[in-house]
């Protein structure tokens, strides 16, 4: 009976009251998402405008329309766009931490929903049907038991009706954590660290590459190089968060 089910659910909420993974406060039973409270969602910020039309980095308002900013002028021409749902700052940092380090794998769903709401250029939306995740190392996979980027990619693909293919990209060697490295060191650290799986051909495809955070782009660019070596025609990058200079500590 419905009344009995509601009574039981209410009793369970009293005993096991869900808390927000970001602020650790109790989440009301009428919240649409039981893992992240409404207040924390309202505190997230999109990437400030005006933004580069290609890589989404904030650009000075006095730039000419549709500029190629300094952040992406050296990107490969076939790297189509970069899009991130929000700025990497509190409480977004805590959401990422819960997913990446605290074992809250179910957080991937709510984060991926925000990524799915990002507007994409028409050609990207229509052409990019394959979703690939940034691969993690075997050591980190053993330590965590999962790859947070793959969880986001799978949830995003399911949400948008695309195909998630988990075994397209491989990490070919272990790398240092990126947390304390400067941009040049980050690029050197991940250079050649990724490769397409044996026999994989992406000939003519536009691939969506998914990760949790865009910091300097070193990891995503190294992955894109591997996808291009498998003959991908174009690569676009989607992340939940983006670190902006002066707003957040570097992310792995």
C-alpha cells in the first residue's frame, strides 16, 4: 500500500538521512537529487562570458568577435571545441572529490546531467556520436576500483543517446600526478602516455572525449593525439569542471 511505503521511506530517511556530498548538510526528501542539495547546485557558476568560441576560456571583453584566444591558438586544427559545465571552485571541488576519491560513484549521474545540458555547436551535436573517456592508470584503477571519467562518459552517453566505447583509448604508461606540475611539466608528463587500442579505427569520426576537470588541457590534448592517430577526423572535449587561474588549486 502506498501509505505504508511512504511511512517506511520516511522512517528510513529519519534513520539514514542523506547528506549532500558537497556541503555535508542533510538533503531534504523533496530534493530532486538526493546526493547534492539545491543550495550547492545554485552556488555553481558557468564559465564566465565572454568566452572563446572554440576552447571556452574567458577572454577580455574588448576582443574582436569570435577570437582565437591565446589558450587554444596552438591546438591541433581538428580539436573542434572544449566545453565545461562549471568553474572548478567550491562546491564543485567537493563534488569532484566525492566522485574521484571518496567512492561516491553515483555522483556521476547528476554531474553528467549538467554536462548533457551544455549547448554544443550544431556540427558537433550532429556529428559526434561516439563518447570516449580519458583512461586512468592500472594502479589508480586498482586503488579506486573505477575510472571517474568513464563513469561520467557512460552517464553522459546514456543521457544524450550516444555510444560510449570504454576500450578505445589506453594509458600506455604510468605518469606522475599532475597536481603540483606547471603547464610545461604537465605536457611533458603525459606526452605519449595514451594510445588507441589495437585494431581500433576511428576513420572519419568526430569523437567526444570526456574527463572530470579541464586544467591546462595537457591530458586531453595527449588523448586527442592518440585519437587522431586512430584516424579520428575531429575531437571535442567535455568536462564537468574547468579550473581558472587564480580561482582554484590545480587538479590532477
